[in-house]
C-alpha cells in the first residue's frame, strides 16, 4: 500500500543575480538545478532607473535618509553586464536554455515579476542580508521573495 514517490522536476527556474561576486553560489546552484531538470533558466537582475547624479541631488535635499537600502541597486548598464556574464557561466555549465532578463525596479520586484510572467516553478536566491538588522526589519531579498512567490523558493547559503 505504499504510494509511489514522484520525482520533483522544474521546467522554468528563475535565479536572482545581483552582484556577481556575491551571487556565484546562486548561479552555481541554479545551473545545477537547470541541468538536472533540463529546465529553462532565467537569470534576473533589477536596476534603479534613477541616475547616480539625480540620486546625489535628492540626497542633498532630503531631510531623512531612506533606510531601506538593504539591497544594492544596480544601474541599467550594470544589470545588463551582470546577466550577460551569468548567462555565459550558465552556458559554460551546460544549461540548455539560459536567458538573461533585466527589469526596472528592485531585485525583489524584478524576480517576482519574472517568476509570475514566466510561470516559473522554482526561484533560486541567495541568503545575503537575512542576518543583518536591516534585513530583519525590512526583509532580506530572499525573505521578501519567499513571501511573494507562488512557487518553490530555494535559498542558497554561500
């Protein structure tokens, strides 16, 4: 009377890639999972549409600093460079279909949006910020993705 266990498999995997030095373990694990499942791998980075010069101008006039900068924001160019490099790594690792996706907004909103639109069944994120004070107050990227995702989330520790 034992039921047969079915192997969990994923068709579309989304990986959050921000700072490449800090997210190599995320890319590694996402590539492993994509190869194991023969899944499409979407490498996602969000970017801040506000230029550094405009940010500096706003900072000069702002009375209170915005403390929610628990996550590093990339410029659009940096985001494209990161996903391109991540895609090269994925191709080197033998991932059949790896695609870079750059979205305006925070890492959380970018990953959430792509996950929903692509109907992904797995999101791979890093654990950065989970144990920091700001991460506890405002939620590290991984914690926020966990709250918003409607699919499995794999949090990878370095």
